């Protein structure tokens, strides 16, 4: 007889299989043309199981959207910790912010998760929660704002509005890069770094303490 631990592992595996299958179908066939039957068949579970886990197709889409968003948020938080933690003085700000931005362009902006999120917003926005109701809509910017606030408390930045500072940083670095190049992968395109460096320097001219 299966133990409780085995049942929980099996449930987690089924949920992951359903989410993965739904993500693939929503991307390849579109949300409206994807059926719960097709999701169940691809995941190797019954249609009843899909409904038991997620209720309906729109709730399943929201779950896929949130899972992708959580993955992207984890990337941002991990990169913030790796590059902007425990800076000793202001001389470390520019190289640290450049390192953070270069990592994000490669690990996040060129990731399958980011592409998936953007495609869902473009093709299934009518089925997603309103932007004001999406818990993850502003989470990456909020995480950056929290780190900028900490750098402000350490006397390295002057950030009266940390969230606005995060918005400015994103616009000056990733926004300009994507606008000029159409993509942003520092590992593949040497043109990315000059835009990132220029954006970081513009940000520091405005916000360095």
C-alpha cells in the first residue's frame, strides 16, 4: 500500500505534468484551441484529474502563468543576491550593477520562461487576470526596489522612491537594449554590454549617493 509520502510525490508529479502539458499546448495551439482532453492526454492523466487539480481551463492557464512568473522572480532574486549583496563601498556599485544586468539579459530575458510569459500576455491576455490582480506583475521590480532601498540605507544610493528607481534602472538598461536590438542576450550578442554599461552609468549619475 502506498505511503502518504508516495502519494504526495505522485500528486506533485501529476500536477507538474499537467502544467507542463498545458504550457506546451497553450503555446503551440493557442489557449482557445487547446482542450482539457488534449492536456490530459499529453500529461497521461484523466480529464477528471485535470479538473480535480485546477477546476477549469482558465484556472489552469492562470496556474501556468503564475508558475512561469515565479520561476522568473526566483531568477531575479537569486541574481540580486549573487551580485548586489554586501557591497563594501560606492566603487563597487557600477561593476555590480553591470554584472546583475548582464546576468539578467542572459538568464532571464532570453529564457524560455520569459518568452512564454510574453507570448501569453500577447495571445491570451483576455483570459489572464487583470494586471492589477496579478500578484507577480510587479514582483521583479519590487524585488529590485527592495535591494535599491537597502543600498540606500547603506549610504551607496540616494533613492527617495526605490520602486521608481527600479523602473528607471530597467528602462535605462533592459528597455533601451531591447528597443535598440530587439533582443538581449549578453552571452550571444556583444552589442548588449555597451548599452548595459551606458544605462548603469546614467542610473548612477541620477541615484549615486
